[in-house]
C-alpha cells in the first residue's frame, strides 16, 4: 500500500511539474494588470485591503527562478543597449506622442505616472484572457499521460484553476475600470470601453498565440511588431480567428462579471 501510494505521489508530482513553469509565468503576467487596476482605478485610501491583496496576489505568482524571467531581462537589457534610431523613433511615435496628446486633452488632472501605469495596464491586459488559449497544452498532456484518474483528478483541476484565475483577473480589472468611469461621471462609456478592450485583447491574444509576440516586444522590437502585426491583421484567417476570440471574450466576460458582482454583493450583505 505504501509503495503504491509513493508511486502515485511521484506520478502526481511529475504531472504538476510538466507545465508548472509556464503556468506560473502566465499567471504572473495575468496578475500584473489586476494589481495595476487596483492602483489606477480604486481609491487607495478607502480600499487598502484590495490594494494589499492585489500586491499579495502578484508577488505570490512571481517565479523567482523562471527561465522566462531571465530570458526577458536578458533580451530587454540587450535591446535597450543596442536600440536603433528607427526603433527609438517608433517608440516615441507609438508611445510618447499619443500619451502627450492624451495628457494635454485630459481634464481630470492625472499625473504622468498614472498615465504611464494606464498604458502598462492595457499593454499587459491581454495576458489575462490569453490563458484561455493554454487549453491546447491540455490536449498534449492527455495524449502523454496514460492514467485516466490522474487526468481527471489532477490535470483537469489544475488547468481549470489556472485558466479561471487568469480570466477572473481580466474580469476584476475591467470591473475596476468600470467603477472608475462611473466615479468620474462617464458611466455611459463603460459598455463601449469594455467592447473596445475585448477587441484589443482579441488582437493581443492572436499576436501572442499565433505570432508569438510578447508584451515587451512593444519595447524590444516595435518595428517588427508593427510591420508583421499589421500585415497579419489584414488577412482573412486572422480576422476570423480574432472575431471568434472577441465573441468568446465578450460572452465569457458578461457571464463572469455577473457572477463576480453577485459574490461581491452577497459578501457586502453579510
């Protein structure tokens, strides 16, 4: 009995280690916009608990020994030290000029730091619903793992938890954004902003899953991202994929938003 139990634990551990690296890394990226949404869109004086919880959630997902993190830092440092004038100009045109126009037209007195955080929020936001597409790894794992019990009792629950956690981060982030719009008297913008966000996220998910772009490619290789990304947007197949992704995001968000707000209201009543 002990031998069988020991063998079972070894197999379960092996299953968990198969995808633990990319799962932790993708959750880390998904929680970045959630933490930013707490800072950007919620009253820090009245919601210190939510602010602290967001930081805890983010740091809990930081992979200290992740090869992804090491590779990212290595590429980022190398690119910054060797950035060309063309790439610097593209960063300026795509980032600084729109930000300056936005700041100039803004009437709500936000700081430059706030707007930079806002840009980062939208830059990282597609990483949260991107976890929905990681279900493709589940198919490969099912083919690799022979035990139906391990697949049912270990593999499925892990995937469900990771995917739901990532998408819930997306939902809560947009709820925080909606509450901010309501607070500044722009409630009529909420639906439009949500739909635009779903569309931008659908584009980001396509770029990430099929073109293998990352969020930091806006900094490390903006020229290639711009040319390749725009070219792909004009194709028939990418448009179909992004349209389906947009519909799925809209439907799931509508459902999960009501579930989340229902839990919040129930908690407030108690």
